[in-house]
């Protein structure tokens, strides 16, 4: 890591976005670069895109990457909206080998939440904060008094007898040609259920649809205060960089401990 700068990469179902980030202030240091997610989105094909992004920025150094699925110790346990070949794959190792730079992967919604809690709408907020990312799928992340609860998958609770993503995602809105008002009523059902289950103090809405907040926020009717992400669709990039730095330091500490035991 050089000059507090980490390359943040956000892998989504439709696009892979990246930019170098100053992790001290959350500012992106270059224009965001986006490449369409390959089809099929296999580990090999996505790794090629990661390498292309690294080459685009002529990047040397630490990389943090957000991934749409449950990540445990760098290994994918789920891979929503991507290829099933990801399951049980050590993504850290695959990406590191592909681009020749150290890569640390985190759940994409967790990444967005980290950014919003440090630099955006969640700064200084106590209690339980829920962030939902609205895009190809529905991502979720929970913070309790500023502490991350990792790998929540509330985008896959049941609504109307189906997976919530199929009912309330932005992809579902587009596929079913729903007006913003009709879609907002669906999304309100979803948020009302989470509000009841979690006793939320603040709900932050991120992802691609967050830029259209003026089109659907007026139709939401919740007890909890609802705001859009201040970092908008860049939260995933910034948060991936933050997570990369944290995991790099953790791995470095673990290596020292192992070395000391020998």
C-alpha cells in the first residue's frame, strides 16, 4: 500500500467498476473505470477483467474487491447473479495470481456499508443501521453501534412466496416494466418486513437505483428514517478499498504471529 491509496474494485451482476481510493478521506483519485461483467461470469473470465482493470490504471500495490456473495476467509460460499463455478473458490488466490498484486475480497454490500459508515450517511449514527444496495440484486449490510455484522443475505428473504430479489430488485423493475411508484410499493413491503425483524434506527439505500431516490422515496412509508447513500454507486469501490486495507493488515499480523510461534 502506497500513500494510503488502495485500488477498489466492485464486481456487480452487470458491470465491474474500479478506481484508486485514498482510504484516509474516501476520495477516488481517478475517474471510475467500468467494464461489463463477462458472460458467462466464470472465475477465469472475471479474473481476466480484474487484470484488465489493473493494467488500465497501471496499478502496483494493494487491491480490495467487493463480490456479490458470502465471503469467508477469501472463499466464496454463494455467488448470486454470477456463475456457480465460484462456489468454494478462493477468490483472493485466483485474483492475486491473475494480476500479480495482492487482492483481498469482501462481500459487496459489506463494502458499501463500510464506506457509508466511515464517509457517508452513517457517520456518527448509533444503534442499528441497515444498508440495502439496489441493483441487479438486493444486497444488505447491518451495523450495530458501528460494528459490522458480515455476510447478511436479506435480499433473499421470502416476499409473496418468492425470493425478495425477484420481487424487489431494480432488475425486476426493469424486466417487468414497473413504474417507479409501483416498484416503490413493492420495495416498501420488503423494507417494512426488515424494519420489523431488525428494529432499525436508520436505513440507507445504495446501489445504482439510489441515484433515482427522488423517483421512489416519496412512496415509502416506514417508521425508520430512510436516506440514500451519500457516496451513491461509488460506495462499493470506496468500501472495497477500505476492506482491502483492513484485511491486508490482519493478514500481516497473522503472518507475524505464526512466525513468532516457530
